[in-house]
C-alpha cells in the first residue's frame, strides 16, 4: 500500500491540512484501498475509482457539513466516507461492513441523505438551498453555505434529474452541480443527449447546444477530471458563487483497476465488472437466482426472435444483474433495447410497443419498478396493453434499505387490471412467460421472477435426483382456467399440491418451498408429543385475484388457513384472503365453528438495512418451526372449543 | 355560429376534401363551438382553443389511423374528436357527455391511448414507432406510417417527457414531436428551460442552446402556430421523414375567448380560467371541497410566514384547483413555490427543505402523488424528513378514469414511516396541519384533505345551527397520544365518538358522516320490525397504524366491527383491521363465539370513468340502508348461534 495518509485523516480538516503536493499520493492510496476492498468485500468499485480526485478536491475546497454535498445514488460515496472519519471501514478487514454502501446520516454529519435510487440529488439540493435562502442565506445563520450535488452522466438520463436541472436554474442562487461524466451508465449510456455530451467534451466544453445551458444553467468544463490539482482549482473558483452552475468533469470509471483485475472481474462487460456486487473470491459460486432465472428467460425468448419481429426485451439500464448478458444483447440486436436509467419511459415505451402489435418484455428490479408506479397504473394497466414485466429481486432479502424487494406485492397486487404471477419453479416461470408473450388476451402481466428460496429448492431436488417441485398428493390441473381481468387466465386457479385436512398452507411464490417444509414438519409427531397433522399445501400461482371456489372448497375439511408471503404483509396478498373469509363468515355463518380461521405470515411494514434474509425470516416468523408452532397452537385452541 | 363545415365532417377524409381556402373558416367554426361548449358544459377549453389550427392541419396532412397521433395528457383532443366523427358531441347539447374529456380507443380508432397524466406521449410514441420499425417499417405491413406526439410546453417540464426526448433521438427513425408552445403551463411555466424557449421563439427558432438539439433531435420552428396554412405547409414538409424531428409551434392558449368570456371565467388567473372544470352557469354555486379546505389551509398558514422564514407551500402546477389562489401566491412570495408539473422533483425538493430545517407543505391531487411514489418512499419516508403532504381529491368521486382519487389509501397507507391522517372535519384538518407543521418529531405526514361528504355534513350542520361533528355519547380524549413512526403522534388513537354496543362502525375520513348516518338508522326499529341497535361510532383519524388497545377494548361489548373507507379496499385500511382480529382470534380465542366478526366496505379494485359518486357508493354498498342491512343480517346470524 502506498502512502500512509489515510490513517491520519479523520475529517475533511485533515485533507485541508495536507501539502497540496501530497494530494496525488493520497489519491493513489485511496485507489489502492478501493481495489483491495473491492476484491475482498465487493461493492461499487468502478464508480468510486473514477471519482477519487473529485472527492478529495471537494473536501479540500469546501467545508462539509456547513457546505452540503449530496451524492446522487451515493454508490460513489466510498471516498467521501474515507475522508469523513470512516477510512478504517475500508482499510481494516474486520471493519468492512460497519458502514453502508450509500450515504447515511446516522453514520456521519457529512452524509445528507440515505439514497440508493437514481437522479434525485439535484432536487434534494434545491431543497437544501431553498431553506438556506429563506433562513438567512449563505452562512452560519442558515447553517448552510454552498450546496453541491454530485451526479453521474448515467444518472442524468433519469426523469427526476431533468426536473431538478430545470428547477435549479429557476431557483437562481448558489448551487454547484458536479456532473461526473465517465461516458458510462450502469451498462452503456443510452439517449440522444449523450452524443451532444460527447461533442461538448470534444470541444473542451465550448460547443452548442449545451444541454446545461439549455436548462438555463451556467457551465464550466474540466477535461481532466482525475487531476486533483485541476479540480481543486475549478472548485475554488466557484465556491460561494451566487448562482447555480454545472461543473462538468470528465473522469475515467474504474481508473486504477489493472488489466488483470478487470479481466478477473469481467463477467458482463467492462462497466459491470467494476461493480463488484460479489467479491472476486466468490466468483466460483453458482449463479444467484436473478441471473439464473434471467438466463432461463432470455434463452426461452431468443429462438423466437427470428420468427417474431415484434418481440422485444427492454432493460432500463441494469441488464447484467438480471442475467441479460452482453452476449445475449449483441445477438438480440434490434430485439433488445436498453433505455438507460429510465423506468418511466421504459414502461410507457413498452405499452406503445404492445399497442402497435409488438410483444415487449420489460425486465428490472422490484425496487426500480417503484419509480414508474404511475405508468404501471395509467399507461399500462388502464390501457390494457399486453406487456410482460419481469420483476427481479422481489421478496425478503438482505438488501440495503434503498433496494428492498419486499414492497412489490402491495404495489403490483393492487393495480386494477394488472396480473401478478408468482411462479414457484423455473418451469412454472417459463410457462408463465410463454403464455404472457404468446397470448394477447390479457393486459399487463408482471411475473415475479423466482428468488433464492426456489432456486435452493430446485438445486436440492436436482441433487436428490428428483424433479422439483415434488408434488405430493393430489394436484389440481391447470386446465379449466379462471377469469382475471376479463380474459381467460390459465394461472387464476390455485394449485392444491398436497391434499390434507385441518390446515391449508398457502405458499406464495418464494414461500412455496417453506409451505412444503411446514407440511413435512406437521406430518411428524411434534416435539411435545402432539399427533401428526396432514396439512394441505397450495401454490396460489398469482396474487391479483382470489380463487374463491378453492377458498370455499377448503371449508369442508379445514378449519385453518395459513398464508405465507415474502413481502410486506400490510397491503399485501394474505390480507385479501383473510378479508374474503371474514366478510363471508360475518354474513353467512350462523355457527361460529364454521368460521374459517386465518393466520398470515409476511414482512412487517418497515425498512430493513442489510439484515441477512435468514434473520428476517425469523423476525417475521417465516420459518418452519415458528409456523408449525402457530398452526398447532391455533388448531389446539380450536379443538378445545 | 359561423360555417356549417363541422356537420359534414365525419372523418379526417372530409378535412382533406375541403378547399384549402375553407380551412380558416372551419377553424373559426370549431373555435366558436368550443367556446359555447365550454360555457354550457365545461372542460379544458383554453388549451383546445390554442390548438385548433394545428389539429386541423394534422388531419389535413396526415392519414390517421395509419399515421398515429398521440396527444399528451389528451385534454387538448376536443378538436381531434370533432374531426374524427365526434363533432355532434360538441355541437349538440343532448350529446354532451357522450365522449370523454380525453382520448379513448373505445370511442375511435383515431385515439391511441386513454391518457390524463402529463408527459408520457413521447415515450408512448417511441413504442409505436419501435414496433413499426421491427415489423416492416413505414406502411401497410406494420400498420403504422408516421408517428406523431403532440405535447405542450407545460408538459415538457415533467420527468418522463425528458426521458422520452432523450430516447426519441436514439431510436433514430420517423417520429414527429409537435411541441405546442403557448408559453403557459397549468398556471405559469416554471423552470430554467423556459427562458431558453423564449429566446428560441424570439430568434425564430435559430438561437442556441436549443434544448431539442441538445437531446440530439432535429428541429423546425413555426412562429404562427395558429395559422393553419403555415402549419399545413410545415407538417407536409416533414411527413414521412426518416428521423425524429421536433416541430415547435408557437400558439396562443385561449385564442378566441373574448374579453367578456375571459372576465367571466377568470377566478384564478388567465390560464386557469380557460380550464372550465365547471361551466360558467354553475359559478354561483358554493366552492367545492378542494377549494374550500385548500383556502382554509392556506389561511391558517399565511399568518405564520412572517415569523417562520422556513415555512413553504409547494404546488406542482395545479394551485388553483386546490384553493391556492393567485392572490395568496402573490402575498406568499418566497413562501410559495410552483415547481411546474414535476411531482417527483417537488417531493425530493420538500425533503431537502425539511432536512435543512424548513417546513414544507406540498399540495397536489391524490392521483398526481402516484407520479412520485418512489420519492414518497425513498427520499421522504426512508429519510424521515418532516414534510407535510396535502392530498387533494382523494376518495370515491365521479372523476374520469385517469384522475381517480380512490387509489390513495393502498399507496400511502403501506409506506413504512409515513403517517396518513384522515380528518373528518375542517377543524380536525386544521388541527392536523398545525401539528404536522409545528412539530418536527415525525417523518412524512400526509393529510387526506376532506372531501365532499364532509363538506356536505359541515354545511348541513351549519344550516342546523349545530357544530359539526355532532359527537354523541362518550368521546375519547385525544391527549395521551399513541406512537407512530417512533414518535408521539397525537392522532394515533381512534376516537370513539358514539359509545354503543354490539356493532362498532369505523368511518374513515370522508366516510365518517356515513358512519353517523348508519348509527342513526340502526337506532330506530328497522323496516321489518327488528329491534333498534345502539351502535358505537369511531373516527380512526388515520390509517397507517392500528390502535390495538381500542380494537381489543371493543371486544367487551361488540361482536361485529364494520369498516368504511372511500378508497380501494384491496390493499387498503379495512383489510388491516380484519387481519388484526383474524390473527389474534386464530391464536388466542378458544371459543368461536368470542371471535370478532368484521365487515369491510370500500371501493372495488377497478377503474371507473365518470360514474357519479352516488352511483359508486351504491355499487360498493357504501350507503346507510345497505350497510344497515348487512349489519342487521350479520348480527342476526350471530344471535342465532
């Protein structure tokens, strides 16, 4: 390791105290630290490598936290964290994981917001500046001096970033927008603006049309955005400026990653390699569920491209994470569109494609679909266009609090006209994808891509030499078809995969393997000697319409229904089953004993931050022993009546 | 009436068949028709008056539906409807109301989408063009030739419109984006882009920076956007063009509205006057709930401005509808910000203001809050910033299907950390607003502005000389305060406003007066001679946390709980009450008779289009006789046990 500067930096004051000649060496030390950290721990290394000098220069020139820096997405805030008292979390392996991957006010007064989604920094900065202006202007009275937003060129293509640019100029007072232009989004940059940005770079910032000027903003260009001296000079010149200005700096993403590192990390292309979600050390492991099922889906669609000109896969900027490999994208040609980080455009675009007779398949994370909620409802569901959405990363996981997949069911399941399918195996997933992309007799269809619990069950079954899912007992055929959204929907009926009595356990999507495990537990004599229970197990297949025939049929031999979902229960699916029974029973049941009892299991209404999934399952009682105990307790109460 | 052309126009072919010299007269006839229609029926008249000539020219030059025109928001599609077979709906009073106020594919093959929210036209058009390009290119094979998006300058400031502009250029093939620049948004245009647009107009379209060029788009300018001949020429020149182009036309919103009309319609300023939501004939009526309670809120906040520099009212572009008058805005000065049609920016901006110590109050419609769902969750709730949201137009209403307020509870009530308050009177509304804007000990607080049912109850009480709400029986004090979001929340406890037995009726927000009416019905001997029932009535005050102490206490004297909410029940509040009881009872009740029965009433999961609110209440059984019958039936069942 070069240097020895970092261990002496506990606040931005220590950056200011260095000789200016030492700054390049500090940058080099940070860069080496980042690469080591990335290999051992993983993280957004490429973006941080690109912004090392800019971050050092920001803390050299500005006085955080009186000057307030808002990092867009904040995945590039590792260097900022190192310079604001948190260097040991990157240098000392034992402390890796003691800081989050994004800014967090609970960690430091130098962090303004918890952020993780794209494009909001300028709007947030406008708010900070507005309060400053109302409360006494630049300085101690307001508690704020300069307001600085740091945003990448990839983030610039997202909806709210443009709104922010447009409003920043109107506000008219001090605001410094650092545009960190590394010529790259998550994958490639996409959009007409980028050609003009390239011309702007080529002209040294002098060419027109300059998009920042077009939004009414002042503008300066720094060609070498990895030259700390040039950046210190540029930032010094705009410190305390009396109007909004864009400082456009040209940086190199992944700078300092040597060829060997890059090669070892490259799975999905240059850029994605620099985003080490998993450290290189783990790369011998089998694929996670996102990539595994994403590969399956693309492999099913690809052979159809030749005969189906209108079949299009759309990814708003995160293809690699979802198994949409660079090789696939190249082979797909016009059948693949990366719209940039533009979920809103992507959904409306997909609706337009379907309207004209095409077959769009739009893939992104559950958490990012939140960004286009209104288009999901209006342009898509209200218009009834046959669009397929692949919802990756849905469900309970150890994700950080800005990327949780546990909010998807309350969102998707409550949009009129939209069908949300919850496959419980790779085969079911592909069958659903096949239906949604070959039939046009439906509106929007979202498919919850299977997660780790299902992949684990499938792999375990493979290891045992059996086919997953291992249906026991009677299986309801999926032939008659129910009605959903007015059209025949082959997955509307619940599948009874194990026929028992007393208790019926519904395992929605990822929770289906748990339902099977609970049934297996119940089938044995319990630890305290209670008799075995022969539970019914049901795969509901979807969570947007109730199969009331199935729910009613259960009354004959069951007194208890259990719903399991790995998403927020509040506003979710289980509540609807419960509400159905409660209202039916209140009006129709003359005998209390005939009322159906219901137990619901799912995630609490809360944000969780990097809590391991297994811990969350326990917290929410989504484990076989916990559910078994609740079922035995409920049935015991009932039998005592 | 001038002309007599309209009665002979049943399709665009009839526009093409006219002598070109007759086009101005046709436009004059359309303009006269629009003004008359506006006075008698109401509607978005100003925007349609501005785009008369452009619409005539579009149908003169292009061949809809082979050429596909997408009107942004589509509030300006009246002229288009007149020229595509629906003129009688505007000329014949008996047929007013037979067409919707927006484009609708069910009405005509010339309407591409059902739209009502801003900024999506370019993205939708990109989708139409993409399918065309994949399926054989311009012409009969693909079923699509030119793709045309028509978007106003006000819409341009919305997030997704920028994403669309950025993606249109990249797509690279035929697309014509008509920018209808009338120098006006819903209220004033807001944002740095508009200064540059003004320079562009002043230079005849030649100045730089040109924002459309900056997005990589070709560009032409038509100074007189109300000269049908010039427009026909301009559109003819770009018909079948092989790349995307912006045709920037300069029009006059409200052209043809004479001074007297304008004066009579002006309540909130020039622009808003031209949006006759209610025809002039009705303007003697008292204010609706939105404006009434909006006025109350602003009147409460305004006196505080002098002493509270950080108190800011934010409106993303629709102030007038929500009682935020032009006079208020002028007096408020820096304490009022119109961000343009930018809900996403507005929410992040508000979070930034609060973070820096300010007190933001953000007002817009329930339906428009959908556009910023991700910011509500991430930038706001996850960050716990003390922001107040005023949610106007929430609840069941006769709105069109693009502006329903019935989806708000599933959205707001399921965001962790956000408090959604549901006042049942003007006094409660102001009390809640006072708390949320004076305490900082809370995260995001959304207040569901009272709607027509509450205003009607308050006015009826006034007429009777009593204070509303007329609480009968014991009233639980609102002093102890519960816990919500970790902080003391004075409205966390449910208020028991009428203490009875057997059945407890929860009237959430707007449904509180109904709860009182039902209790009054039940207190009498029923039509079939059944005994009076002394019901308990409860105002839950909020729908984001359960007052479980209250729910448990009810068990003592009640066997039935009824929830009433004027929003979608699926994913809503009543389901949570039901789920609470069901889970408690399944685990704890050894005696079936002790289980709490629950009946839930609310809106179905469906889109409704201009169905009168009273009809929807009946459809959803949200009327006193229907609920009374259900309650009597449920209690009868129970008593038979």
